[in-house]
C-alpha cells in the first residue's frame, strides 16, 4: 500500500512545495505592499508623493503617489514579514500550544502513551518527537515542528480515553508518518504564511474602513472620487492576495492523509487498529476553539456543506474504504458512517 517509490515521490513533492511556497512569498508580499500604498494615499489624500517619495515621474496624481510609495511600502512589508517569520520559526510551537491549550507531558506523566510512541520510533530508528496533550473530550491529534529537534505529536484526552491501546498506537503511527513524510514541515510553513496574510489583510480592511470615514469629510472639497477608486482597487488587491494565500491550502494534497494511514499500517502491521480508530474519531473530532489553519494539521478536520469546498482531508469513510481494499483491514460491524450534510 505504501510503496517505496510512491513514498519518495510524496516526500519530494512536499519538499518542492515548501520551496515554491518560499519562492512565491515575495510576490504576495508585493501585492500586499501595493494594497498598503493604495490605502495610505486614499487615507492621507496625498497626491503629491507623500511618505518621502518623489512623484514627479508620475505626474503628481494620487495614482502616481501610489506607485511612488510602493517601493517603501514593499520594504516595510519585507521587514515586518521577515521579523514575523523568524519569530514564528522559533516560536511556532508555543503559538500552537497557546491556541490549542496543549501541554507537554513526560514519561512519568503518561507512561503508556510515551512508551507507545517510543517503540514506534525505535522500530524506524528515528528521534522521538515530544508529546503533548490537549484537555478536551473531542478526539483528534496532530504533528507539528519544522526540524528534528522541534517535532511534536499532540493528542487529546478524549482520544486517549476512547481508543484502546492498539488504536492509540495506530494514531501515533499516523502522526509519526506525517513527520517522516515531511508533511508536517509543509503544513507548518503554510500556517505561518497564511497567518501573515490573515494579519495583514485584517489590518488593511480596518485601515480602509477608517480611511473611508476620514475621507468622507473631505470628499465635498473634491478628490473624493479618486480616493474611492483607490479604496476599491485596494480591496481588489487584498482580495487577490488573500485568495492566493488561501490557495496554499489546495497545495496541501488530501493524499497525505491516505499516505499517513498507510504509514500507520506499515509501522503497526495492524490495519484493523487504524480502521477502529478512524471509526471512533468520526463525528467526534470537531475542534472549534482551534484556529482553522491548525485544524488542517489534525488527523481529522470535518467540514460539511459549502465549507466542504475547502476540505483538506478526505472523508473518513473513503479512508476506511482504502484501508479495507488495499491493507486487508476489517470494518467494525456496528460502525455506520457519520453523515456530513
């Protein structure tokens, strides 16, 4: 089910996507810088270049001022994004823990959980990730980290209380496979990037709102038409940057969950345990308090209706079908799929 060639291709694709995300990041930053310049000129009404820029080459118009201010806005965008990326690189786990309420545990605190993960790591000869727990009755788990020293696997108390030892081992093996396959690095990088654009987009929307209020008092004296046009263009540019940032989620192939399920079977030699875990998780995985970007890192991220368009996980039913068909697993006779309508 998890051929060596397919695994190497999957890891290579993840590495390539990570590089492409990094390469495309400056382009999206330039779009946000353009939007910032549009908002700045619309807000200040500075058609003479403002912000220390020379607008002679642009005729001194408001649109000329936008182009004149763009390079400086781009510089500030790069500086701010660079600072955020450095902070996120070293502190992303603390941010994720703060958002989910996860707490690191030791062998003394959770000996069974610790031993299950340690044995899986020994079988593959890899460094054991840290273990974390979220106090919630919901059933979910995720892996995080960018480097070997940062890797961590987090599970909920609901998962620990509801699964038997074999099923819990299967879930840990699933998350460990995400680490081995480099899925986790790609996911964390995407979370960092989307976080930047979410933050900047929110600032832009607020700035445009306040700018519109401020400009309304000056619109009677002329120039209000240009300001309105600048605001509309800024909205369009921010929407484009936001759409491209969200499109990152579509680069996160749903295939990774099938691969991780297969990896769990390869590690545990027990497809029934992975099937049993998925059956119990189905319909009990909703983590409403966690940010959407983090939910996309979890073993299950249930979405239905219109939101299903943005699904980053295949339906659990299809994952179970794959395990039955390709891994020789058996369903629980009492299991019935949870509807997603």
